[in-house]
C-alpha cells in the first residue's frame, strides 16, 4: 500500500504555534499519519482495487458462463429424459386404453348376446300365445260356420214349407232376400276368417 504524503513536521510546528506542548503535538502527528496511511485509499490503492474487482468480475463472468452452459446441458438432458418418460407414459396409456376398449367391446358383445337370447325367448312366448289365440279364433269361427250352415239348412226347409203354403213368387222373393242376407253374412265371415288365417 502506498503511503500518503503527510507533512508531520509542519503539523507539529502548526500545533506548537497554537500553544500545544511539542511532545503532545508530535504524538498527535504520529497518530494522524498512521490513521491516514491505514484508513485512506490512494490512487494506487484504487487502481489495485479496480484491477482486483475487474479480475473478480471476469472470473465471475467465466464461472457464470460455465454454470449457464452446464445448466443448458443439464436442462437439455432433463428435457430429453422428460420427453422419453412422456413417450413411455403415452405408450402405456395407449396400451391401457386399447385393453379397456377390447374389454368394453367384449362386455358389450356379451350384453347384446344376452339381450338377443332374452328377446328370442320373449318372441317365442308371444308367438306361442298368438298361435293359441288364433287356434281358439279358428275353432270359434268353425263353430259359427257350422251354426250358419245349420241355419241355412233350416231356412231351406222353411222355404220349402213356405212355397207349399204361400205360393212360389212371394216366398221366393222373401226367401231370396233372407238368403242374400245369409250369403252376405257368410261372405263377411269368410273374409274375416281368411284375414285371420292369413
């Protein structure tokens, strides 16, 4: 460290002129000189400090650049590992999704098959019930046709009997009208029977 130019002799002279004892003035001059040399910085001290600071800043910049480079490398590595892990996770997720879809399809097929079997059973029951009802209707229709045939036979007998009693024209007209009604009734019943049988 460079020492400051402090004129201790002139300092002592100035103090003794102000009525300070010489021994006391010399002691005070020494202390001031030491204080000035220890505490105040010179241009050389500042230049050395600047140089040291520049060196420290330069070293800090170099270390910071190295740290940034290392951080970039580490970040790239972390990003690469993260991408790889994400790809693996996505592949696992796709595989799980495919398995879930296959399982869901299988369950749906089973549910559809079960529903088809239920529907087949219910349709068979309805068919059986309809067949029984149609058989009962056919039986009733056959019975009614037999009744109508019997009625026609009775009407024929009445017609024969009336022809004998009243005369051919009047009877013939009346019976034809009744016969036409019976024939019409039979025709309608035949159509209904045909519709039910069809």
